[in-house]
C-alpha cells in the first residue's frame, strides 16, 4: 500500500458516523482500483466539510462543483 493510499484512508475518517461508514466501504472495495485522476478527485472531495458532504449525499444539496458531484454519484453514493 502506498503512502498516498494511507493518507487517503486517514482522511476518510470523518466526524459524522454516516460518512465514516460510507467512506470505509468505498476504501475497502475500491481504493486499490482507483486510477490517479480518481484519487485526485477523492482527495478533493475529502476536503469538504462533513455537513456539506452529508447534505449532498443524503439531501441532494449541491456542492457547487459538477466534477465532484459526478464523482460522488458514480463512486460513493451507491454505497448508501
């Protein structure tokens, strides 16, 4: 496992239990298969505040960034 993967795993530990469990599933099932551009997007998404991510994933409130929203819908939301 690379240093980058370890850093991403650490960033996936969230303050909201729902997000923590969600990102844990993504990491276990997909992290090793992500390409570099997907890892870049994941790192960018993980910079959002927990509440903003929660609101987008569970309440469909916009994050204001189409690429981030598309990534979440394609790679993360299907674990809800």
